[in-house]
C-alpha cells in the first residue's frame, strides 16, 4: 500500500508542476542516426527515444530498474518536440514535466517496488583519489560531457563524484552506478578508455564508439587516471514496475 501511495503523491504534483505548453510525439525517422535530449531556452527535444529511454530520463533510473512493460518498450523509437513559455526549467522540473507527458501521451502507469540489482559502486582507490579539486578563482571551461569521436573520454570540469557516477550510469555502463567515494568536493579531471560491447547501449567497441586501442578498459582507466575504483555489488534498490502503456498513435 505504501508503494502505491508514493506514486499517488508523485502524480498529484503534476497538477502543481510546470507543464509543457505544447508537445508533439511522433515516430522517429528510421534514417536518422543517434539519439539524445536537447534543452534550449524555450524548447525540449528528444530524438530516437524509446519509451524505456523516456522512463529512464523522466525518473532518473537505469534500465535494470524498469520491470515489465509492452514488447515495444525498448524497440519503437519516437521524437518529442515540446515548448514552454516560463523560464527555463531545472533538470528536476523537466523530469516531472516528462513524467506528465508520458502519463498523457503513452498512458503510462507504474508503481514502485524493491529488487536486488547488480550495480557498480564508485569508491576511492587504495592510494587515494588522483583528482584536482577546483577552486572558485579557477578559469577556463566549465562543463561535463562525453567527447567523441576518436575515443570515448570524459573531460570533467567543475564536476562532483555524484555527477560522474550519474554520467557513467546513464551513458556508459550496463548497470546502475552508486557514488560511495565519500568525496563531496568539485573536481577537474580527464578520463579516457577503450569501451567494450557492454557499454553505450551495446555500441561499445564498434563504429564511433570503437575507442583507441592503446587506451585501457574503463575499470583500469578509472583506477590509473582518477585513483577510484568500480566495484561490482548487489544492492536492494527501488524499481519501477510498469502496469500499463499505449503507443501515442493509439491515443
């Protein structure tokens, strides 16, 4: 009963939260390559996203935390073009707005549960971190992204360990990543590695994700370049169980 009530309270916030002024959902162009989300001053655009991708974005979860759903959950791809008139929403506001969009256009209904899930814990290495703590008067670029092509690399600037774990979870690894470094600071660092086939949604090691053959695997790179470790563990985590969903064209 408690889990069902939790979803009820979350859904109740939609009425109070900022929503997209207008949004269109349509099947993606099969000839278009790549996928991603772009947020501008008054627009939100998602390209080549499956319903699973939208749920991962909207609820900030890994794919292994999504249980059940229709056969087309991770197959059919859609584009979303949405606009808002208020000030640019925060990331948390955009997630709520996307949750409301999924409930409306995909008729998505779900509830919370718990499950033992394989994760990676990001922890400090035996000899301590090799990270440069950022100072308020530091100049230069501020950002955090994954650079391509040639080889995957993360130039972290003004970045927290929580943010690093989130990027590894969302874009790179095949399981959730939990920050357990105990590092609360903001850091500058560079990370480069050669990906394998389990990374980047199965695209690692081929195409633009092929990597530099001289780079180490990501586990070695994180130890040698950052002084951190990725430890495989099993953790009892919150999961989203899909109760129902429908294709936007059926609405």
